[in-house]
C-alpha cells in the first residue's frame, strides 16, 4: 500500500507548509521539477531548433499523450494537449454548431470557466442557458431529477463540473450521462477537480467531452492540460484557432485539405516542451499509486476533517457529509469569521495553506494523497484555538 512518508519526501512543499490547496494548484514533486530543468538544459546546450532537440520534443509530446491515454483509459487519438481546463472547454463551446434557441443546461455553483462561456454563447448565437439551482450538498437523486425536468427537445448540451469546486460535491455523472445519451444530449465535463483526485476511467464514464488540467491534482506544472473528445465527435467540433496542424500538409495552399478527424487540429505552433516533460513526469509519479488508493485516502481524511470541524462551536460544514457526493474537498464556515480572514490567519500563524471560496463564502481544504491525519488534526486544532481562544 501507499508509503506516504516516501511520497512526501519527494514533495518539498510538504516539508515547509501544511499544504491543502491542491484543488487550486498541486505541489509538484521533485521529479517533475527535475524533468523541466533537464529539458531546458538540453535545449540551451544543443540548441532549441537542432534536429535531435526538435525530435526529442516531438517524442515527449507523443509519450505524454500515450501516458495520459493509458491513465484515463482512452485512445491517444481522443486527446488534445491544452494549457488548462478552460481552454478545452472553450474549444468545445466555440466549436460546436449552434442554432438560436439551442439550450445548454448548467448549475448555479459552477466555476466561471463554465458559466462565462455559456453567457458568451448566448450573445453570439442566441442560445439559452438554463442554470439549475444547486445546493452545495445536494443529493444525487435530486440533481438527476432537476436535469431530467429541464431537458427539452431544444437541449443540446449539459455542461457541468465533475466535482464542484465550491463545495467538493461530486456530481452523478454516470446517471446524467445515461440520461443525456437517452435524450440525444451531449455532455461536456469540467474535470478541473476530477483528474488525479478520483479514479477516472473516461472510456467507461462515456461522456462526450472532458476538459482537464495538469497542474491541480495531477501535480504537474502550471500551463498544461488536455481535452478528451469521444472519437466519433471529433469532426463535429470545428477548430476556432488554427495552424498547419489543422490541414493536410501534403497539399499546397490552393488545394487546402482540412483534417476534421484529427484531434491535433486544435493545436497551434510552438509550446513549451519543458512543461510537457514535467507533466509526463507528474503522471509517472501518480502511476506509483494503486488504483483507488489516492481517492480512498482523500475520502478518509475528509471524513476525519468533517468530524473534527463539526465539533468546533460555530463551525459548519457545507460539503456533503456522507454518501456518493463526498470527495477530498471539504468546505466549512465559522461564525464571526470572514473566510478570507480565517485563511490569512491560518497561513500567517500556522503555516497552513488553504483557500477561501465565495457564493457561498467558505474556507476550502483540499485533501490529497500526500496529506496526513496529523495535518487534518493540526488544522482543526488551529481553527478551534481561533474560535475559542
């Protein structure tokens, strides 16, 4: 089973702070930083555009695609490399064929990277966004019932997070996917809090589009991500930004031939191969963990955190307390404290790194595979001392 101390010894952040902010950005392990530096050194030593450096860069991207595909149980032909989750979501939202009156279903708790593309789509194409009210701890049946009631013959897409960043609520994607397929509706999932946090088999999940980062629970560098598109849907998504990757290069400019089936049509020109090398190393680091280990560990820590915090006078948990909606994200509020003030005090006095979220205003803990019971207890003790000095 998981040797937490051995893993922590390779994550320098854990030696310096109680780091519970992985849902914002994960602390990169030493092998990730090493891979980035090594790649930059190769480029600066041999020359960035020398043949062997260009070739090893291509190889790095190919290895990364294959490693990601294996990790997610999909084909490498269904993954395009992006900078972050938001880019992937914009590729899909701007690339589908929209008609005025087409409907998108989403939820009130969603991230701006979900809601803002929906609103821009309304302005540009006359679509209709149905924002369904969602309680931070809403039960799974209720969510499915709301979506079922909201679907009409004009519904084209359900656009939602796998896990809500504001409360850690895990959405019933399996049931919603089944419902969507039955009704002929597409699904676009914001996987910002999903990939690397919970076990993910995208092939089995059956969703149409899944956008994800590499820098959060995957613990790669900032600026790397990917987008999964189910193979048969790739031609339906038109690239809005294009480069030579979007055309068949065997042709001159007069006889332009597009590549609708090739997911690399969404990729532009120069990117940073050092970052891709770092992301590849991050996946390798995650491959040390057994299937289910990280997720179970997070859930166990989350239960412990909820119990300890709930015992503090004036503290209330806003995340789901039990059941399939639970994840390693725990949100809570403390009477008489602005979340931001509490976060700042914990950082300054206790070297605890967590964050505040708004609407509803809460403090959010991200409990990852490298966090410990001792760290959870330290946070609960610190909060309790602040509340009852």
